[in-house]
C-alpha cells in the first residue's frame, strides 16, 4: 500500500471515532491543541524563520512572504481562532427540521460530518491550524497538504496538533499531513475515492485548476479573488481613497484584496488625481485605462497601460488596474466579465444604485460602502475559516463549521410497512 493510501486509510478509521464525539470532548481536544501549540511556540518560530529565509533567497515577493510569516501577532490570532471556535455552537447532531408524513413516519434532517476532508493549500501556515481545528470541531478527519515554502513550519505545527490529540486520547491519524513536496502525492490524494469524501483547494488559480483537472473525489472550490471596487458618481473622495487603500494595502496577498478599481466618468474629475497620487505614495503599481493614463501623464506618475490580461489578473501584490466606466451598468458588466465572483464593492450615496448593485452582481460577497477585505470567516462570526468558496453548490462565501457538514435523514416508525 502506498504512502498516500496509507494516510487516507488511517484518516478514514479515525473519522469513525470522531463522528460520535460530543461537543464537550471536541472542545477539550481543541483546548489541548492550543496548549500544545503554546508549548511548541519556540520551535514554530524557529522553523518559520528558516522558511522565510529560504523564501527570500528564492526571490519570493514580500507580499507573499507576509502570508508565510508567523510572528507574535499571527500566533496570537491562531490561538484566538481556536478560542473562538470552541465558543461556537457545534452543528453536529442538530436536527434542522422534523415532520410526520402520511404514513405516520416521523422524518428528521440531522447534521453529520462529511467524513474525511483533504485540504490542499499554499503558504499561510496558519491554515494548517485553522483547517485542523474546524474539521475536528465538526467531527471530521483531515488530510493536509501545504505548500513547499512552509514545509518546515507545517511540520512543527502538525507535531503540536498530534500532541493535542494524544493528550485527548484520540487517534493521531485524525489529522494527517502529506510530508513531501512531490506534486504526484497531491495527484494521488485526489484519487482516493474510497477514503476521502471531499477535497478543498485553497490558493492561487494554478493550484485550484490543478485540483479540478485531476480530482476524482468531490471538490469544494475556493476561488481566486479578482475583486473590484466601483466608485459611483458623487461619492466622497477621501472616503473612497481610504477604502481603496485599505482594500489594497492592508494585506495585498489576501484573496479579498481589491485588484481593479472602476470609477464613474462623472467622478473622475474629483477622484482620479488624488487617488493615483495616494496609490503612488504607497508604491502601488498601476495599470491604467486611457482615461486614467491621461491623469497619470498630467501628474507625471509611473504606470503601465491596462490590457485585457490585467483585468483578469489576481495580482496578490502592491499592484492593481484602474478603469473609467460611463455608468454603473458598465461597471456591473465589467465585473460580470472579469470577476472570479469572490468579493465586490460599490461606493455610493444612491440607495437605488446600491440595491441594484447588490441584486445584479453575482459574487460570494457584495458590499456597499466598505472594503472587500472584510470577507473573512472570523469577521463574519464563523470563527476560523476553511476557505472562501466561490462556487454555488454546498457552500458559498467564507466556509465555517456548517460548511463542513452534510445531512442524513433520520426516520422513526411504529412498525409501518409500505403499502
């Protein structure tokens, strides 16, 4: 039996025990994992420093290194995420509804774990903990495949998580880690239909496409984030600039960072010059449509002409596209054509325009007068998140606990037979 099949089989065995754990036992497990992470903190930081040093030697962009880093703030947020997940109500065992049919059968819809979940992700070693914690809280076993750039950090994190499982007298196979950079191992995981119930890819377009093309197990697609902000005519200039800078600068390597700014032609006279100046001061590379190019030429600021490719691009860096549109309808049409249907925002004082934008834009999260950076499980009150789904089947948007469950029908009878 091969390496991946052995891991998958072990996870399947562990999932049988996990599915009947009560909420108290699961919360005790998560507490033990948090304690173990604290015990392993020095080793985690040392391994992460080595991963970061290697990434810099390999020429990794700073925006991507930011995603890789575990500092005091990130470590605290990891532990806070565990605490928040402990506080959340466990959906497993909930009976969503119950009714009696014409035969006198009492039929209920009960929440149950998915079983074994494979999660494939890039950078962000905090995902290792978030994913394990959410899966365990919902009675699922998990098989984790992180990126090669965070391999050292992930190894220590997995050690700590398995230590937490031992402290709870639960099988360490409940959290499996594919400890290799070989892409063939990922391919083999995607073929484990006998043991793995679904796979969730979390990363760039290349990773997600690889999973979709090679998977035989069901896939819950967490999409790339080509996110847009549309500035409607008459909106306050300074407020628009503040929101745009936050959406681009607060964490440029995040999937909910804005990648294209659309500005109504009637807003250009007031907004364009101060906006491009603010972006330039923050070292943001701009790809400009002709209307924005004219403003940038007048202000002697650097830019590149926007191409069709730019409008499709998720930069994940200090970089974005700028485009002037003649109407909100044009903005919505642009989003429909180029968006990955992750997060979009309209900045407007017009209630009718806000309502139209909310109704017509088909993305997982649609905002009025706010930064796209809020699309996040913890912000939405879900605790840590497993990813942000841009598909429409099973789960959409930030995926919290309920997204890791399915249903089964429970049926009570009194000796009925079907006539």
